[in-house]
C-alpha cells in the first residue's frame, strides 16, 4: 500500500524506533544513509533491517543540506521502490528524526480514501516567497560537505516555467512517481535544479505544476512542524519535547518533525505508548472490523 523512503544520517537507535513505528508487512521501505555518516552506522542499520521483509538500503551517497544531492536521493529512492513492487499506491519520505502521530492502520485507511492525490505544500515562489528567489537565480554547487555559491554567475529561470516552492516532505501518488521517474519532460528540471540552493524544497513542486502531469493536489504535507528562527536560514524545525505531548497527540497530521532523543526522549515514549494502544485494538480479532469502521468514520469526519 505505502512505499517509504527514509533519509538517515545519525541517531541509529532513534531510527530504529521510527522504523518499528511505521513498519507494516504490506508496505515497502528504502533507506538512504548519508555516506558521510561512516561505515559503523551503515552496518548497524543494515543488520537491523535484515530482520524485516520488504526493506532495502539505497546506495549511500553524500547528502548535503541545501544541495541537489537530497533531490537525487529522493529520485533514486522512488525509482528503487517502483522496481520493488507494483502494488503500492503512495510514496512517503521521512527523515530519521520524524515520527508518526497515527498508526499505520489509520494512515493506510486515510490514504485509501484519497487515491491518486498528492499531499505537499505548493506556493508560487515569485508571488508568495519572493525572498527565496535567490535560490534559483544564484549558481551553486556541492563539494563533499557543503553547498558553495558562485556570486559571479546569475541565472535566468527555465523559460516559460513558473517556479514553485514548499517543503521537502511529501506524500505522492504512484502515478506521479512513475511520471517523475520516466517522463522525458523531467530532464530540464533536473539540469536546472542541480545547481540550485535548497532544491529539495522546489523541485517536485515545480515539476508537478509545470508539466503535462495533472495533479489532484492537496496543498498540505500532513506534517506537524514548529518553525522557529535560526540565523540567516531564517527558520528551522524546533525539536519537540514532552511538553508538546498534548499538541501532538491531538494533532490531525499523520507525522511530526523533528525529534532528538538526546534532547528529550520522553516524547518518543509517549508517542510510542499512544501508537501501541491504538495498534492493540487492531491486533484483537474480535475488534478488528469495528476498529476499521471507526478509523474510516474518523477519516471521513476529519474531511468534513
């Protein structure tokens, strides 16, 4: 039903908790580990995943914040998942510091009620976020550890294309994943965004809104994120703590980010307990059909 791509670069134990919270035998999972994280982390996660069917590691490459390498990991992950199975209907990307707010049963039911839709934030970059236009006008390139801007080179955007922007985190239909993987229309977007700052927040949005693909767009990535100021980058996602428990437990979104078990591990305990209680209802055969009906009614009610 669901194909997950997880992007990991640290905190192996926290990743394991996330993975267990989203694991389902009928889903498929591809994990990319930042090559810069080193062989110890890669081996630990590889050994952990060996106990779970329908999982595989993507070839590790450097994943530099702000660089096209993140888009490349996404595209390679989507391609890998398409080859793994022809049965899944939705693609979801997560970082190793995300966590689900709903059970897999709920998420699967929710997405089943929204077949063919695309969940991602999409904004006209020129009209709504003109402060970010330097990202596409400046020429940038990656070295092993950072993105470097060449101030001398200023670029014009792709002719007859409107730039869009949003967040990196998405829920995409299989139809769009097939399109972005195989359509010849995608080449010019890859060529341009390869030298674009924070390409992962604009690539998929711009492709979706400027090609022959006609999306059923839900302008929401279904993530609970608390953005706070951070230097010249302006905003970053705040680490949730146990003080945010009520906010997260009553939140309508499917996932939240971000979490740092070294800052506060108690909030993960709270969320795990909540998911465990919900899953116990599903696991009880006598309650299974009743629970499925309740989930479906809840999904329908939230849409209203």
